[in-house]
């Protein structure tokens, strides 16, 4: 889980990149009340995920990154980078 602060009217691009060999990420964006706002799996047919989202209000939001299959696990090959950037990319 990652918490970030967003400003109303601003577009954000949230994405995973540089995935390890065994990784397949899913992004889930939640509001402060715990409500799921948006989700993405396999952006553009790849295993990384990307959300382009415009904040409707100021506040704290929560980004959950999980593996596509909850039964997968281990110590290697599951790493990833996470980016939260202003603007649509």
C-alpha cells in the first residue's frame, strides 16, 4: 500500500514498471473511505499496470499493488518499481 495526496482537477498517472521475471501486477486505487475508485491489470497487454486518473477532490488516496495470482509468491522475480506522476503519460 502507498498513500499519496492528490489535488482536485489534477490528472495523475500511476503505474508499475521494471517488473521482475515472475511478476504480474494489479493496481487498485482507493479513496480515504476505503471505496475502490479505479483498477488496472495488464496495461497495453503487458504484465505491468497503469491508471490515468483525475482527482475529483483534494485528499489522501491509497494505491494497492498486488500480484495477479494471490497463490504466487517467493523471494525472487517479484520486484517492481512504482511511479505516481502528475499528468497523463
